[in-house]
C-alpha cells in the first residue's frame, strides 16, 4: 500500500491507511503491507518530538486493523512508531496480524533512528508462517546490510517484506533490494512512501 504519510498528522494518516487496507481486502488481497511509520510520518528530532505519535500494540491503529484483518481474512503488516508500555522505550516497528486479527509477529528495526528509537534485538525472530510459506521482515535501512537479510533467509523465509520510508536521495533503494534478493535466493517486496 504505497502511500505518503503526512508528518505529524496521525488521524488523517490513519484514516487513509485504514481505507487502503479495506480497499485491498475488498479486492481480494490476502496480504497487505504499509510503508514504514505509516501513521506518524517520518523523521523526528528527539524522543520528545515523536512521543505524541507513538502507539502501543493496543493502540487505535492495531485495534482497527484487527477488525479489518478478520473481516477480509487477510494478513496485515503495518509500520508504526511503537511505545513499549512497561519500559516506555520507543521503537520503529512493524506488526503483523494474521487473517483472524491475531498479532503473530513484531519486528523492531535494528538500524534504529539514534535520536529517538532503541534498536531491535537481532536474536528476535523476524519471520512468521503463512499458508503460502514462511515470510520475513526487515525495515528500510536494515536492508543496507547483507547480514539481516541472510539471517532472515536462514530462518526459512522465502519472501522478505520491507516497509520503507526511503527519502528522495541519490541512492536508488531498488538496487539494494535486488541485491538482498539475489544474495539469498528469495523474493523481496518493498513498500515505500
């Protein structure tokens, strides 16, 4: 679901994203992926700057998406700025809901934004099982490096999904994504803003 999230406009971004997931479900999609940080928009200067735009797993976006996943019987992958309630740590995360709306995977970006996000645990399993096989997750710049994709493939993923919010720079991310696919003999699907 390639879409542009307006910076610091979570309500309108959420409405747009939910409509896109519904539209995907109505057209028969069985799996849908959003861009990285699809609700908050991208680039924040500090924890204080992003704090109002972080969500928990029980927040409004995941709660709404659970209903959509169940209604259409589809897998949903959504990128959010996550606030972990017990520790109050922030992460750049992607959440996966299965066709029953159950959370089956959460992956936290390892190459995290130093100004506000904690890096994810590289030992945490970033793969999940579907009726079509095992799928893995990386987030945007985690794909710069070959090792995360290699570990994901070794965990059995034949498909790697990459939610991205790649800035318009001189670097073409398609070259990186193609390299990760070729290096590991897997399919890579990226969803950018």
